[in-house]
C-alpha cells in the first residue's frame, strides 16, 4: 500500500493588536480642548498632537516627564534647496528671531521650522494662549518669507533688520 501524504492547512494568525499607549494627562487635556474649539486633532502618545490651522500642519510634541512645558511647532514651512539658500535662511532666521515675540525659527534637515516654547501650570492655560501663539508664529513666518524673498530678488544676503513683528 502506498503511503499517502497528508497536506496540512496552515493558518496564519495575526498577533493581537497592541494597546495604544495612553496620552500623557496634559496632552489629553490639550487634545480635548482643541477638539472643543473645532480643531481636528490627531493624537499619538509618542509623538504628541497634530492639527491643521490656516492650511498648515502644527504639532504639540509629547514632552515626557515635564508636564508644565509646551512646545508648539510649525515644521517645514520653507524648504532649503541650495547651500546659498541655506545661508540666506540662517541670516533670515537670525533677523526674525531678534524681533519676534516668543517664536524662534531654525533649520532642520533642509527645511525651516518655527516654534514657540512656553511654561504653563495647567493645559487649559496653554490652550487659552494658543490663538496668540498661532498668531505669533504666522507673523514670524511672514517676516521670514519677506526677508528671504527680498534677498532672493536682490541676490544679496537678507537685510539684518526686518520690520518689527507684533
């Protein structure tokens, strides 16, 4: 009698989904408050919060164990496409940083970012100040763009004294 081979059906089972890490308490309060203001907020325990405002993607990164520290970021608003443009951007960042309230501009991996760092005792205080922070960021970004465009038109380094930012 000939031996018969038995084929076994192999069923692959996906591992159970990992439970998402909970947001830190402060970020949960910020997410909820932003949602109450009408923002569509994406939340991730590792990276923080993301939301759209005036056509731009803003972030409130998770800060680990510093519950009173808040960082509002507006990344990648100006791509740097050459070494010359990178040099111009450094001058423009420096010029705007001297004049802008709370906002600091800096370069990261070939792009220019804007950020506001603030200390608040309660998440609700950060959310209450957020409209003002967003306004400051937008003003600084406009000032940066003005300096960069003027420098590119002139073919010179940016003017070290931009118009004061409100």
